C-alpha cells in the first residue's frame, strides 16, 4: 500500500480498528463481564471520574489544538510547530490514547489498559514511520524540532522564536 500525505499506509485503518476493539473490550469488561474491574471496588468512583475528566480534558485540548493546526482543507506549507505541536510531536495520536486511558480509568478495566498498551505500540510504530518521512522532507528543521519536543510526554514546550539577531561582521 502506498503512503498518503505523509501518513503510514495502515494508519487510518489501524486507528479505526483499535478504536472499535477498545470500545468493545471496555464496554464488555466494564458493564457485562467485569473480568478485570476488581480494582473499582477499592478506588472510589468520584476519584476515578475526576481523573478521567482531567485526562479527557487534556485529550480534548490536544485534539482541538492539533486539528486547528492541521485540517483537511489546509495544505501544509511548512513544518507545523504551533499549538499542541509545540509540546508534543503527535498530539492527535496522544489525544486518542488519552481518551482510551480516561475510559479505562473510569471503570478500572485492566483488560482495557492492556489493549491501550497494544494501541500505544501501534501508535509508536506509525509515529516512527511518519517521523522518518518528516526528516526526509524537512531535514535539520525537523531534527531540531524533534530534539526539543517530546514525542508523547511534553517536556518544556518549544518557545516561538523571533527572528535571530544578525551578527555584525568586521570587514
């Protein structure tokens, strides 16, 4: 399969499969089978819901900010390093994983957390692929961005740099 627009050839299909599989496992385990939700007996619902709300809020911000910068109708003219892209290199993928995490935390479903670990491996694989394409396309500009911005865990967000001052030369 040929890559499209700098995305992994199986990226979209894989994300849809993981989303459907995750929701099915989470719902079945959380509400019907309850095979791995025994921790919910020890962790108060109010605490789980508060953590879920915080995690989902982060996911919503990353998704909104990432989609604002990269939209389907907008043609990329250069490397995007604004919004959530200042803090993490893959905010949309991270947002998806945070949504999964929020749901898993809400019901303390260990099966869902195991599936989240598998989804993380998939997202990491497609991120590797896409980062190689970006390195080829943008060269040192992307390597500098990559060295100052975390893939999944935000570090210190990159500051928007003004134009560097020109050095005077004595001639």
